[in-house]
C-alpha cells in the first residue's frame, strides 16, 4: 500500500428518479482500491452495490443521476469527463464482468468477433494480430480455440463466463469490476472459475472490485472487504479483520447466516425483517429496526465511526474489542 | 437444411391444395354465373343463355367443375377467363401482375426502409418531442381516409403543381409507336432494379467485411457509378424515355403508399428496439466503450430487425394483391382492379385465379422468412 491509490471514490451519491419518488441508491460512498488489490463489496440485493458499480463506468440508467462525489482513477475524475473522453476509459482502463454473463453476449455475433470489437475500439491493429490476441486470451481462460468462431448459444454457462472474463481481460485494464459473476453457475464450476480468475488477476497485477451477496465467495477472493447497507458502506477493513472480528451487527448477522464446513454444527442464524424500503429509510442508523443491539439513540442520530486501525464501522453499540467471535 | 426444405415444400403443396379448395367453393357459393350478366339483355334468346352455360361447363355438377379447375391449376393455365375469352386466366394475370408488383413492391420497400430508420431514431431518443411529433404524424397518415388522401396528393402534386401525370401507368401518345411492349419493358426495369440492389448490397457487404477505411465514400461512389452505368445502358437501347415515362407515373402512387403505411413499421421497430435495449449485451456494448451509434446500429437495431423482416416479407407477398383503392384512384391497371372487375362480371375463374396467386405468394413468403431467419439469427438451424 504505497503511493496514491488506483481508484478513489469520494463521497459518491447517486439518485434514481422513480414514479414513487427519489431513491438514494448510493449515499455518500467513499472507498479506495490500490494497484493489484481486490476489494470485496458485500450486501443484500437492492443495497446499491450494482448501482455503485455501474456509476464507476458512468453506465447508470437514464433515470439515475450522480448528484455529487468523485471517481478518481489515477487522479482523473471520471464524473466530470466528457462522454467522448469517458468512452476511452471504458474497458481500456476499467472493464466489467457482468452479473448475468448468460445475456452479456450478443446472440447474433460470434464470440471472438465480440472480443475483437472491444480490442478494435481501444487498441486497433491488423485483423491477424487481433485474432492472435483472442487466442492468447482463450488460452488464459482455458477455452478451446475452436470456440472463437462460435456463437454464444453454442457455449455452456461456464464457458460463457470464461469468455466474458477473456473479454474483460482483452485490453489489460487496470481495474475489473465483477458484479456477482458466478451466481448463475453451479458451485463446482463457480469454484474453478473463481480460482483461475484470481490467479490470472494476480499474475497480471490487476485490481478488482468484486461484488456479491455471498460471504463465502467474498472471503475467497478479497483482500479488503466493504459491507454495504441501504446505500452506505457500514463496515470496511481487511478481509481477515472483517471476517474474524466483525464490528457492525449487520456484518455479524451476514456471517452467522453462512454455514461453516469445518466448524461446529449449529442452527444457522437468520436475519429477521426485510431490507429497508429505499423510499422511506429509517432515521438514524438505517439498520436499527433489524438490529438485535439497537438502543434508543440508534433511531435518532446517525452512528459514529468506530476505528480499530485500518478497520472501521459505523455503529453506536460496537462489540468490545478483542471479542472472540 | 435440404431435408427441411423438402418437407416444407410438400407442406406448402398440401396447404395450397386446401387453399384452392376453400377459395373455389367459397367463390362458387355466391349465386349466379357469367350468364347473369346477359340475363337482362332482351336481345339474348333463352337458348343462347343455356348455350353459354353449357359452353363454359356451368351446367355440370360443382364437383366436376372443381376437378376440371384443379386440373387447370396444375397444368398452369388456371382455366379460361370468361370476360377475357378466349384468353386464359394465367395469361390475363401475367399481363396485370408486373404492373402491380412494380408499384407495390417499390412502395413496400420504401415504406419499410423509412419506417425502420424512423423507428430506430425515435426509440433511441424516446421521450423527446421528436418522438411525439413523428409518432403523431405517422399515425395520422396511417389512419387517414385513403381515397381522400390519395386524391389530395393528386390535386396538390399533379393538378396544382403539375409535377407528375394525373393517373394511368404510361402516356398513350408516347407509346403509340413504341418498339416494345410495356410489360417487356417492365420486366427489364425490374431486372435493372434487381441488378442494382445486388451491386449495392455486394459493395456494402465487401466494405464492411474488409473493414476498409472510408467505407461510406466507397459505398456512395459505387452507388453513383452503378446508377450511371444503368442509365447509360438504358439510353443506349433507346427505350430510356419510355422507362422514364413509367417511372414518372409511379412516383405519386409510390409516395402516397409509402406515406400511408410507414407508421406500422415505425412503431413495430420502435417497440422491438425498446425491448432489445433492456438486454444486458447492450449494457456490455456500452461498457466496451463503443460509440452510441455503434451500440444502436450494430447491437440494438440488428437484434430488433427480426420481427421487422418477418413483417416485410409478408407485406411483399400481399403486395401482389394490389390495393383496390389506390389502383382505382390512380387508374393503375393492376391486380386490384382486375379482381374487382372479375367479381362484378361474374368471371369466377379469374377471381379464383387472382386469389390463388396471392395464396401461392404468401406460402412462398413463409418459406422465404424461414430461410432468411437462418441468416439473421444464428440460433436458428434446421
């Protein structure tokens, strides 16, 4: 962790204009990713993690607006760039592995041509060299060369995911955003792909923002973990710190909802209640209606930040330091 | 693919046979026959009427008439036309069909091109005033009372401005000493149009596939050269002025037809585009940093094209039917007018023949759509 970070998101706020009213999907989020680092962003569905990911590429839907904040990539603020200048950053500097890899490939073009399309946009060269590059990428993700000239419907789910990863690696971006890339795959394929993807990423020294609701996956791939709830980051720290000594009650609840293979057998805890309605967020700490440790003040004032070294969380009632679980 | 085509051909023949049966009995179910037209004529003796009936075989039982008719269809003559006696139905249709096809095919192609382009744009800029203005204008023209609108077009552009002839498909004075039949010329004009579109399509395909820089310029240049060469050939044959005469007669009806029908394609394209725009691969195309125009044309419009092509091919099939209203207003001697005249004159073989021709074209269009889909959508394989 030396020098300026590769990506610094500063106080980013994104609103959706919906028929029912304004929805604040991303509420003053700040985070940094160092060169070569993997940040895991975890949270329930609808907490704003995908909105955040799209906002980094300025691909938020038409009814969404970035109200304030900066997205600094190597010191350049992407939020204030012109559309034309922004296009040069997409894929070339920040690539994305989509949530639904199944549908991220255009059904009417050959997969190889879709990868070449991205290459031509940013690193144009002769067609022969482009095809060689695609072959390299296919080797990297363990796909057979004969599939370069095939159409997406001829690929299996796992192969599509590999092809999507190959496409994301094509321009050797500095940062890859992976938005729940393996959710549609079965666990064994998922595990294989995650492992290979992790190895490639470390070899090429790329940074990654990995988004998931699955704590187990996040634990496997991340160096640093950010926990998101109702548009805010509520806990942030190294993966080891967050998983062994979680501060925020929400993080604790997420962790106890996952089974441990090696640990003692016990009934899985469930987190009561529902994710908050984004149109009418509870005042104070947004988590207080579902929090087992909530006190009166939680419903009245925004929680303070509790810092334990690099590891922090926003909570009124953090557990004692040096707690066992 | 080959076995698929074979089974489809058999299917088409069976459907066609069923279609012929239905049309034949439906048309014959109406009361009266060709002799009714003369029934009111006091100078026609009763036995002459009977002779007329027996001459055309109308006194035979219907099932026998049907067998004769089926034989006529499969030997290609489609029977004798009563009102154009002794010409066969196939002969009459062969004379009228090219005129209708030239007019309605051209208009259908124009209206689909215009509709697809506009639909693409209004889907992309949805919510803006351009969308409302275009939709309102298109739907107004789509729903306007056609005879009134056609007459207004004639009044404005042919009568007031005098830019185009008022009706008919050629100028009789000019054609009096013409060395060539109008239909032969029609055939040549259509071959020219076909050759032209093949050249343009080939150049377009070659320039996009080979990724030559300045593709736009080459495409435009080749179009100009091809058109120039065609005009040169027509001039050299000395029939250029006759062809030009027919084209002048076609402009107004084609324009009218295009204006009253493009909105259908436009709205279909728009809806198809809006559906495709929600797909993840469109988001992926943007994330790849492609320019908006490439995202729109290469990914969204390309995928939105499928239902539009289906609709186009069917419209082309029905184009041979002509339009009774448009053909009447523009005095265009095509299939629509033939059908109406045949029905009024109780010329049942000609009426049935005209319907059967439409049926044949529609069945062939179905087959064509299936084949075109293989090229448009790689997921479809037979």
